[in-house]
């Protein structure tokens, strides 16, 4: 009780004396008369008013900062308004801009007309309806073999014994993006002697908030065509041609069904079709056994959606046939005046052949793999890698959900559009900021204008503070592929500015008006990094947004860096110095200086910062760990950290105890020190070529790279050395190692790029760099080609012990950089 009394102020002799004293003081004030008392009251009132004003100002500042979080940057847009529309950019208005579906097209419009394909191999229980790319579908292969990014593409899909080939060609004309045609070819590659299972192909067209569709039926069951109109397409006609044999000429028997339904949203189209299937239909070809099959019937709505207004309309054409067979679909714009004829049949075949030949010529002219001696099979692999990235371009429209430390609840950002490549059509079919810079290194080589446009789209997502959210989840279809806990974007979280890598490549040939539009946003972005990611000492930097509950993790993650679970300081603090971010800022300073010089703007501050951040002596002082013999992060770190199983007490007496949990155990108190994690981070001064060719540290870095007990493998450089304490260690019970050993292509590309640079520059390590370069390039290319041949896919990462692809697939994001490695184009 005595302690409680002390906390409350107590009632002992001193307290009573103070109380008497305060009373006497009040009595004296009263005896002095009204003047002094009134003055004291006025002072008190003034202090209260000042406090109230201060609180009001603080609240106003908080609200103002919160408002800026969702306020677009005031600079003129990097992408001129209307530049993606059908008149300004007809060649890119239509495209395969729905990377999350196996095959579909849409316009670059906020409320686009969408078209797509589903299929169903008929079986006893109805089979599995395929539509959106899902790893769980277990397809043995799918991906674009050829895609030029504009007018043509050819994709192969293998679903069990079923082989599908999807092809499209666009033909310019009119004022709304021109015409296009599809061809879908189906055959069974596995035959057990019994009749092939029936195959249903579903072709659909759907509106998303605006536009009108009108079905045109034959014999009450076959949807022969759809006419319609929309704001950006004007009038159009979509025609579903009758199926033929594979030769494209002989007619093919088929059963037809159609669906006309109110759409509850594009993200629920699969549910609409699945819920409409019924097996009351009979496939009855002349002279052959009758077979029952599933087909679309009446749509009665989705569970839980009663009373919700429709978002649009869905019209679907189902063709059921016995493979092999071919089906074509044509889209004809009403504004094309002198159409030479329908783009179908022999005309479509001739157009496909023309585009195929043009693609192969352009590919060789661009990358020269034939001249370098690569055999045809490896050239086809490289073509597929590039094409799958181009076929994974997406156009998204919607709002990000953002959160700030200044706000209690997340808020929606303004509506925005984004044209971007995606890392993976199945797992990450949306925009990622640091991935996109690597994507554009490849696409800038193929189509510089396309790459400039993508970079402008990303910079136009910037808010008034200069921040760009690291992950873009725009629109319902994108949100449907993301767990709710990952929807929020945090305003203090950065991502490496890899877009500047691509911009640096584009810089010599970029038009000055384009650079002038970009420069205010580049400057604001650069300032945001310097302002919000500053480290504890001058010329140091620290990633914000590390995991906020370190006790849950073996090593708290740093999502902002892009290297997620790569080991950092075990106990996050404001004293951390992150080596990779410092190197990224040196690159950013260099590129901003180059852009400023091109534009005649003051480049001095950027060049001075570049010089300071490239100073090898200061770099060593801040980040060279002598005891490790490597560059490293610095922070509050303990190397004696592990995970142990902990039993959890039952929630209530008599109840069974929960399963044991892995929790972090710190066996040695952390202290300020260099972080003993040898891996990709340690290489960053080399990766971004900050080390001088004559640096005394370069031989050690090269030796670390080539050491098989550390980073070297027969398949590429592993992300964390085998002798590092956290090599291949789980971060939590349910969080396997990610950047703690596996091989990642983007960092291997940077390593090859740097080695190629050091091998081409005079210096004592020139020959050694060239030797390591040749070995590493051979290992990386050989393994990626081997894994593609065996599995059918490029992968997110590769095992450092076997070389096998792992993580998500297909991953034609930065893994497609293998094309530039093959071309030795850095």
C-alpha cells in the first residue's frame, strides 16, 4: 500500500506541507487584490489557448500528412492523358492483358470489355473447369512460345493428355484498335484405345460496368455472334465460327450451349459458369454412341449474392466436341471501313505464318543467339522466355489500400491505371515495383517504346510525398488472387528503385520530352528515399518496415528490400545500416545525374551524392566487416538465436492443449555489430559496380563468390553461404527459407553484368573476373534450359543443391533475364 500511495502522491508530512503551502499561496493571491490575480488568470488562459492551438496544429499536420498519402503527386503526369486510348495507341489498345487467365484479351480501358476461354474435359463428376492460371491445376506445361507484345501470339497448353494451342492475330484499321481473331486447336496426345473424352470449350465476352451486348442465336442454342457497343470500342461484332477438323476445312460435329447471365463481377466469372453447369445434355453424333455431358444451363445466382446489383453482362458460347478440332473466333470493329475480308480460315493461317516469320527474324536481329552458336532448341527456349514475359503484360485499374502510421484505419488510394509485366501468371499476376525494373531490362531491349510507357505508368502511381506502393493490387480480379493480410500497402515501406536500371539502359535514345515529363517524379522519388530511408549516420540508409514482432521470427523479415527473409540484424533498431540500400542510392544518384545532364538541369547535387556514396574508403569504413572478410549490414545483432518448440497451456481446464509452437530463443544478448550473413547483400558493392577495379577488397569478394563452401554452385550463385548460421533455416514454423540459399536469377544477372564490366576494364582482377564470368554464365544458362526442358517452366528460384526449379511457376518475370545472359547483353 505504501508503494501505491507513493505513486498517487501520498499523504505524508511533505504532501500535507505542500497542500498547506498551496492554500496559503492562493490566500495571498486573493489578499493582493484583483490586479495580480487577474494577470495570473490571463496567463493561464493564454497558456491554455496556446496549448489548444498547438494541439489543433498537430492534429491539422497529422490530417494534412494523412491526406497527402492518398493525394496524387502534383507534377504533370509522366504519361500524357489519353495516350493509351484507341486513337493515340491503336496497336496496343487490345491485348492479352489478363495474365491471370490461361487465354483472354481486353482493352486498355478502366471498364474494359473482356473476352476469354475456359475449358472442361468431360468426366463422370463433371471434370475440372479451367479458366484462371492456378498452380493447383497441375498443368504439365503452359506458356507463350511466341508473342511480339502487340499483334500476335502462340501459346501451348498441356492439361493431362489434352493439348491446346491458342493463337491470336490483330489487324489494324478504323478508330478503335482494329480487328483480331483467335484460333484454338485441341487434340488428345494420350490415347488408350477408347474414344477420346469429350471436350467443352467456353468462349465468353463480358462487360464491366459499361457497354451493351446483344446475342445472336442459331437454332435457339448456338450463340453465333454477339454485337455490342462500348464507349471506347464503338460498335463491334464478335463471331463464333463453327468448329472444323485440325486441317481447318472439314466440318466437325459439335453440340452447342450458351449462357446469358448478369455478371456479379469479373472476378467471379468462373463461379458463374461452374454454378450453371448441368449434366442433362446429350452428345449425339450420327452413327456413334450417345454420351451425356455437362453444359451451361440456367444461371440462378451465386450464394450470398442475392440482392447485389449486377456489375455487367456475360455471354458465353460453349462448344462440345470430340478432339481433335479447331475453333476460331473473330472480332470486327464497326469503324473499319475497307475490310479486306474476314480474318479467318486460310487468311488467318497466312497471317499467323507471316507473324511467326517476322517474330523469328526480329528475335535474331535483337539478341543474335543464332550468331552466337546456340542450337535451335535453346533459341526456342529463349523465345519462349521473352514471349511469356510479353504475354504476361497486364492492364489493371482500381485503388490500392494504403496504411500510414498517422491513421488508425487503412484508406483507399485514388483510382489509378497500371500497364505492367507481372512476375507469375499463376501466383503473382499483378505489379511489383522492384520486379518491374528487372522485367524492363529485357523488354527495353525488345521494344524500347513499350518499356518507356511502362516506366511512366509506374511513376504516375506516385503520391504527393513521392512514395510508390511496392505492390499494386488494382481491381477485383487482382484482389481475388491476394490473401487479405497482404492487401495493405504501408506508406513507410520502400522497394529497391530498379526502374532506374531500365531507365539507364533507355536513356541514350529516350526523347527529351519524355525525360522532361519523368524528371519531376524521378526527383520526388529520389528525395523520398533520402528523406524517409535515411540511416543513423550521414551517407547511411536503413530500410523501414521490418517485421514489427521480432519475437515471432528467427530473423525479422525486411520486405521493403525485396529480399524478404535474408538475414539482417536480429533485433531491428534505428541504428541499422543496410548495405544494399546504400548501393541502390548510389545507383539512383548516378542515374538522376545522367538524366539531369541530358535535360540541362542542375546535376551537381546528384553527382556529389554519387561520388560520396561511391567512395570506396567510406564504404569500407561503414560496411566492411574485417572479422567476416566481407561487406555487411550493421545493427543490433545476436548470432546466438534459434527456434525451439514451446508447449502452449490449454485454453481452459479439461481442454486438450494446442499444438506446440516454434518460438524464438535468444541465447546471447544482442549488441551493435556487423551482421554475420554472407550472401547476396555482401556482393552489392560489386553487383552495382561501386567497387573500383583496383579495389583491394575486390579479390576477396571474387573469392567468396567462387567458393563452393560459400556462394558458388554448378547452377548459379546461391543467396546465402552454406557456412552462414541461417543457411536454409526456417524463419517460423510455417515460413520456409526463401532468400537463405536458393538461387535467384535477378541477382545472378546483376553478378554477370558486373563481372562482364570488370572483365572489360583494366585492373588487376580483369582475368579473374572474366574466368568467373564464363563459368557462371554457362552454369546458369545450362541449368535454366535443363529445368525448362524437364518441367516445362521457368521457376521463381532454383535449388542450390540440385538445380531443380522451385517456388511458383511459371515465373517468366526476372527469370526471363536468361535471354540477356545468353545474348551477353548487359
